[in-house]
C-alpha cells in the first residue's frame, strides 16, 4: 500500500492571511486523519509564512498516523525536529527566496553534510528522507548518505503529464527501480493530483508514501475534504 500524507501548509497560509486562528491547523490535521489520511506533512520555513514552529509542536500530540516534517536542515529547523521527534524528517534544499520547493539535493556535492545531518536524526529515532530529482547518479548519491528513504521531486512528471506526455514518467520509474535495488524506501511529492496520481502510482514500484498538499486542498474546495481524501485512497490502493 502507498500511504497518503496530507501536507497542511495551505491551511496555515489561509489562517495567516487573516491573522487569527481560522481555519485551525491542529483541527484540520485531526480531521484529515479521521477521514482516512495515513499521515500529516508540514514544511515550516524560517520566515514562518505558513506553518509556524509552534504549529509543529502543537501537532505532535494530535498526529497519531505518520508525522512528517519537511525543511532545510538549518540549525533552527534541526532543533525543532529533534524536539518534536516526528515519524519522519524530509530534508529539502530550499533556497531562501523559494515560494515552494523547486529542486532536489545534489547528493554528491553535499554528501558529507547530509551524512552528518542524517546520522543526527537517525540517532534520535527519526526516519530520514531526502528530496531528490529523478537522476540515477543522485539516487546512488542518496544511498551513500545513509538515508532511509528518498522523496522523488515530481513536478517534472506532473508538467509533462498535463501536456499529454506520459513518457515523462520514465526517469521516475528508472529511479525507483534503482532505489529498490539499493534498498532505499521511496516517497514522492510535488504537484501530484487526482488527475495524475494513479498513473504515477502504477509506474513506481514499491512507492511507500506520497505527500500532497496544494492540489488536494484546491480540489477539496469543490469536492469536499473527506470526499477528496477517499478519492486519493482509492486511486492509490
């Protein structure tokens, strides 16, 4: 089975736009789990423009499924993750001015740095995943870091699929085959949607988890959150 983890950053963005606490991030996390989601993902950034560090702490006692915290491993982020101790930490090489994640790690260039960070998290019982592009040498580089999993950055696939080019899946399938050979767990995320998720799942052997936020929240505006989660679960399983 492929687990569905709901990224709730957009709920925090909506809350922050009015300066209050509506919608409530913790309540939303409780609801998506009640509706069947098998995980909750957050991606706090240093400027806290959507998810705040306080949210990460508040969510800890309420997330009884998989709790995944994504982010760039700067000191403040690492301290937060070590305090909260989620199920999984996903390391993302965010640029300071990035609106959203837009590239995977260069696992070869940053090998030594990633090794040190990953060891720190693993020694504290936190499963690690690193955000990577579907490039075979980067998958091999990920293995050398000691990470438990990789998260395939799927924007390229989603864009090609929207153009009708189903061959855009090929680098992802090849990367997944290699990851399986290297005994790396496989997650995926970014621009996955109800439109493309089933095709992606069918072509990625042993896909363990997908993290979906923007599309899922947008689709829920029309179809309802509970209904959309059930639709994703059906397509995934």
